[in-house]
C-alpha cells in the first residue's frame, strides 16, 4: 500500500473509471436478458473473467453475475451471449466434485470442479514428498474421486534403482491406488496411459518439476492451438495460463493442468475426517477402546493392532500422525 495520500483529482479519476466499468457491466448484463440461455463449461478463470466453452466448442469470454458463487475451471454454468465472443454467466450448476484448498485467510477456495480423477505425478527428481502425496490422496478420498499415481522420469533410474524406487511405493499399489511407471523422455509405456484418461476429467497434481506440463504436451498434440484459442477468448497473452486450465483430449475426456496446486494443503478438516481420508484407517474409525484415541500409546487401539498385523503401513501411519498434529482447529460438527 502506498503511504502517499491520493489527491482529490486522483480520487475523482478513479471513481469515474469505476463508474464507467459498472456501466459497462450493467450494459452487458442488461443485453443478456434478451438472449437465450445456454449451458457451458468453464475452461479457465482469470480474476473475474471466465473462458466458457459452449456446446458448439466455441470459447466465450464471460463476466459473472453477482452472488452466484465462485465458478472455476470444470464448472458447468448457465450463460447468455452478449456479443460475438462474449457473454454473461448467470448460474452455477451443481458440482459433482470440487477440489479446494485454503486461501491465505484459511477459507476453502475451489480450484477445479467436476473432476473424476486425480493424478499425482511423482519422479525420482524432485525428491517425492510422501506427506504431499498423502494429502492429495486424502483430498481425493474425501471428495469421492479416484486417484492414480503416475511415476515419471524412469529413464533416470537403472534397473536396481528402479526396483528400489518401486519398492518404496509398493504399499500404495497394495492399497488399491493404480500406479503407473513411465518416462516422458523416452516415451516408455505411454500408449496405454492415454487410454486411461479417455472419458475422464482428470486433474494433474504434484510437485513442481515432476512433469505435469510435459505430460500435457505429450497427450495433447494440439495444446498450442487450444492455448491460442483460450488467450484469444480471454484477451490475455499466450503464456498467462497460470490458473487451472481444462484441456480437451483428442480421444474424449478432459485434462486439467494445475500450476496453482503445487503448494496444496488440506483445509480445516477434523481428525476423524482426516482418518476417513486414509482408506486403510477409515474402517478403523470408532473401533478403538477410547473415543478420543490418538493411536499412540492407548490400550485397545484398533489402529496399533492393524499396524502390528501389517494391515497398516508404518509410513502411512506416521504421515497420518504428522498431518493430524498439524490440523487446523476441528470444525463444528453439523
Ligand atoms: N529425464 C526426464 N526428464 C523429464 C521427463 N519428463 C519431464 N522431464 C523434465 O523435467 C522438467 C520439469 O518438467 P515439467 O513438465 O515442466 O514439470 P511440472 O512442473 O510438473 O509441470 C523439464 O525440464 C522436463 O523436460 C522424463 O520422463 N525424464
Ligand atoms: Mg508445469
Ligand atoms: Zn486408536
């Protein structure tokens, strides 16, 4: 914030500009009242503006009516055209799923909607963080979306290192998380991969440098065309797609690149919800002798029992405990 006081003339100028903007929006919204309503898909959100894809595949730059919520990439909306390439969004349709994360003030902010699959990218470099991996998996479990682990850059490992790396993550496959090992560099095992994405709306998440953008490039031969179409529609430059962006796959289905999810963390969930997000711990919820069992030293702990019997992997329990210790305050029960 600048310390300097604004002069009266400056204030007047700013007010005039704001009024012009309001008039402009009112004008657009009034025009929209005449036009027939249509359904569309939000491809990307830039500030207050949305790029909306119509049923005829055209992209429209849309403003959003007030008080309809916060449409994001992947949302289905009702909108009306106001010009050749412009429109106004008047309603946000119900979401099947939504991935959110807390903003700077701790409030949940939606990132992408109507996902059917969460794809976590991992690679030998950057060093994988299993805390981050488990947070993604918890988020997916809690929103009811299937997830998948995609291990990239296998070209960097020799046979022994590959075996060791696979062993480190074997318990995820045992938990039922599909795990796929690829190299975008040498094109290893890519063909069956494209198949897995067809008909799904998948979001790519993972540490920066794991290969998300590289994967998008490989799976979308016309990515540059799609980006061009988008930047035209949004009026923004070609390389400004820093928000979650929904691409169309040639074989059907959608792929969402999510630069913003790099620093993902779970929102204000309570301990029980966190436990429900660990699929092997979920059935043990309420099974301990004490209601408020922390699964530490308590007698009659179902989780410790499962750990001893090998039904729970020690590393997953460690990550659970770590995440549980760092939870924000338990939200009020409804
Ligand atoms: N050796 C190797 N490098 C890769 C592979 N896939 C991607 N990279 C490189 O890893 C770096 C980060 O990739 P990028 O797609 O930008 O990662 P993002 O941050 O997740 O989007 C780039 O320099 C890529 O060329 C791979 O399979 N093998
Ligand atoms: Mg990237
Ligand atoms: Zn317990």
